[in-house]
C-alpha cells in the first residue's frame, strides 16, 4: 500500500468518525447533544471489554480507568447541556419522564 492510499484511508475514517471536540469549543446545546451518544457508546464498549475473561489484570485496570474518564466526560457534557438549555430537564438520548400535559380540575 502506498502512503497516499494510507493517508486517504485515515482521512475517510476521520470523516466517518471525527474525533470528539473539546467541551470548551462547543457553544450550542445542539452541538453538545450531538456528542453525548458517542460517549455512551464508548462507555458501553469499554464495559463489554472489561467483562472479557481472557484479558490480563493490567488491561482490565486500563478499561476501568477509561470507563471512569468517560463517565466524568459524560457528566461534564450533561452539565454543559443543562447550562445551555435549562428548559430541558431530562437527560438527552434517554426516555423522557411522563408529565401530564393538561391539569385536571
């Protein structure tokens, strides 16, 4: 494989899965909300990997550190989302709690 095709493959991969931007660079609630599912999927991936029994203890501790880091990042994104959009009280990408639309007399 030539270096041109390798760099093209890397560019295509980054186009499909761009790296997650820093929280400081996100200015709107929609931008923050867009990245929450990717954090959740990363957490799920590392949780599944940590349950594989054939990994050595060192690898399992790396997975648990990644899970902790991602959960802190997830909470920071939720905090920022609530700052930018205080009217939404539910967590994005989860089921909304039931609320009555009409008051009964």
